[in-house]
C-alpha cells in the first residue's frame, strides 16, 4: 500500500481573501482533516463548498493522537492538519504530529500561508534580519519581567504573542524593565478591519494601546537596544 502524507495547511489570520487556492485543493483530497476546533474548520469547509471528515486535534489530546494519525498516514491516508488560524505548529498544536511523521520517514508537505508573527514583523519597521520568536510569555508578572530582564541585551528583535486580557500588563512590565525609550511595535488585528500598527518608543506605544481598543489579538515586537526607527542606512 502506498504511504499517505501529512499536509500542514496554513489558514487566514483574519481576512478570508488570504486563503491560498492550494488550501482548497489540499482539503478536497484529504481523507481526514485534523483541526483544533471542528466548528471553525467546518465554517472554512462550508466557505470552500467542501465536505470532509474532521477530527478535533488539540493540545489536550495531541500526545495520544499524534502516533495514531502517523500510523494512519503510514497505511496510506492523506491527513491535513489545520489550526483555527495561521500556521499549525506555531503556538498551536502540530509539532508532535510532524515529529512523529518525520521520525517514521513519512512525508510532511507544508501548504504555506499567513502567520501572525512573520506578518507583524515584516510590517513593523523593526529589524527583520534576525529575530527571536517566543510565542506567548508566561502569564505571571514576575516571570514576564524575568523574561524581559534576561533578553534586555538581546541582539535580536523579540516577537511575542499576547492576548487582549494581558496586553496592558505585558506592556507595563516591558516598560518597567526595558524603559520608556526602547523601540517596540504592537500590531493588533492584522489583516482584519481594525488592523493597527503602533511603532515607536515603548512608553508612547503603551499610551496609544491604552487609549485605543484592546479588543482582538496582538503581536508585540521589541527591537534590540539602541535601535531607533529614525535610523538611516
Ligand atoms: N498559529 C498562529 C500563527 O501562525 O500565527 C498563532 C496562533 S496563537 C494561538 C494566537 C495568537 O497569535 C494570538 O493571541 C495573537 O497573539 C496572534 N495572532 C493571531 N492572529 C492575529 C492577528 N490577526 N493579529 C494580531 N495577532 C494575531
């Protein structure tokens, strides 16, 4: 029996027009779609006029499902892995299944598309030549401050995900540890109706975020020490 394949399918982070045509072809041919929230994926399938079997693949059941799905792929099934938005495996479930497939020599084919970190960084005005993606910071203030202290002299642009519930607390900790003048950029609701980029000194950006709406999703980026947006060359 020929081997199947794992397709890692990236989906829009807000704007459905960002859906790559290859996504529809891949999903149409999948024997099974493993996805985070089946209701979210059913909406996408409906939009594409497709009906495919789905299975909920979440952080809580990833350990159990990863070997099971890899086994099914080794027996010839084509499985597509999706998260609710963006790239599966990036601050979302997926890594374990990819590792399982790679360790068994099974094919893993990416179907690339939007990712919040890369999209935010590219449009931020902060250096893009080398960056450190850390995903979500710990929820506790003490751990977050420790993170900023440890990365104070980082030569890389830091790229972080943050929720609307914690965005102001995160910026408070950032300003306290790195200072009001540290160059940062906060991106909110990228590709959506209320897309906003706030680049500038941390103190001013915090004020703008505080005075604006904190609804939605955020990416926080921190430039290396000494970098200013007005630099030339
Ligand atoms: N796998 C996704 C990716 O490839 O970007 C990330 C999933 S992670 C669970 C969700 C976080 O990504 C949000 O809390 C936010 O920090 C960031 N994010 C996702 N979509 C976004 C958007 N449209 N604008 C700003 N940040 C976004």
